[in-house]
């Protein structure tokens, strides 16, 4: 009698484990993209700038990914509203305020737990995604974002498949821009969803009797926290910006005085230093006129090829 009851208990435990194992994949499949998600014109412009840059060096264009664009869009908003990048966490970190697992990078990164798995966690994307981030203390300027990424070897290696990424092929890219943050996510696996819709576009009407291959879960809306209200145009008009020509980036604080004197001796009269975390940027020209800044940038780039314009 004892043996029979023991067998029943063991069988019940086995069934419970089997059911638990069967339900786990179901939880992973609910990751989705909101049906109203759209990519902005500014994000498309930055995407095109990256591919135009690659084209100059005979590199193939990177397909735009709806999944990675959604990840990028969610992350720049999370960074702006919730600031998960507090020490010891950096810009690749995520808060606990959305449909993702909170992550402090690089503290939480290990062999079994990777921030690069976020795309698989919140979208149908099947591969890892790798991110570069931009921040400035005012609304992000597209030209400044691109020129900064292009001028720093670490970021440029993503754009051009050099350094660590030499020999790899990007099959997907996502762009996100919000307020003073911008980011790009790169993937080595094609996105089954294809490119995203642009702001103002509507999805094509479904064909009767044709299976799109997308499950209903793909159209479930994400929590509203990912898409908070956007500042009104009137608020934007109140901001007064200046344009700066950055001649050096990632300058150690210890080298600041020497380099600023060097550029003053070369005839630059408006030399400024923009500090960051232990490093900063050196500007040699400033103006409130964007056209004037662009003209001056062309002149400076003759001597300093990596110079770029920052809006602040």
C-alpha cells in the first residue's frame, strides 16, 4: 500500500514538472510590438546616413528592423524618463519600469545573463542585439549623433564592421531617438517582421484567406510607460541653441589645459571644454547660426578630418 501511494506521488510530481516545462516557452512567445509603433523621420534620416556612409566604402546596406527599432525606441525613452544609467550602471542599462528585465550593465552581465538578449525578451527577434548610445545635454541633433559615432573608433567599428566586428555581417539595425538620447541596435540575424512603418503610414490591408505568419500576440499593445506624452512644439520653440565645432572627443581631463592652449596658439579664439565622466570634448568655434556653423565646419575639417558639429 505504501509502495502504491509512493508511486502515485512520484507520478504526480513528474506531471507537475512536465506541465511547468511546457508552459515556459508559451511565456517567451508573448513578446510583441505594439500595432501603433512607428519610426520617425529623424530616425529614418539617421538610418540613411549610416547606410550612405557604408556605401562610400563598398559596404552593403543594413536592413532596417521593426523589432530592433522598437527596442531602440523603448530604450531611449527608458533612459530619458527613468535614468537607469546611474553609477555603477552605464547607458546600456535598463530600469524596472517596462516589460523587460531590469539590467545594470556591466554589473549584471555574465555568461547566462546578457543585456544583449533584450531584443529576444520584448520582441519576436531571434538573435542578440548590440547597441551604441549617444547623449548630449540638449535635444539630440542628427548630424551631431552621426558625426560623433563616426569620429570615435569604438562606435565607428559598429558602423563599418571594423575592429571587433571585422568579418561579421549585420542583418538588422534599429534606430531610436528621443529628446537628448539616440541609440542604434545591430543584429546578425534577419528580422522576420521586416522594416517598421513610418509615422503617418498605415499597414497594408490584410488579404482574405492569406496567412501573414504573424500571431495575434504581435499586435498586443505594450505598457503605456514606453510611450509617454511627447513635448509640444511650443515647448521646443522656447529652447535657444548654439552650435559648436568639436575638434577633439574623449579628451582626458588631465590633458585639457595643454590641448586648449594648443588650439588657441593655432588661432582658434573660442576654445571651450565640455566635461563628461573623466573625459570631455573640446570645441573651437560656436555660433547660434546653424548655416554659419556648417560653413565653418567645412573649413576646420580640412585640417581636422574628425571635427563635427554639436548642438547645445
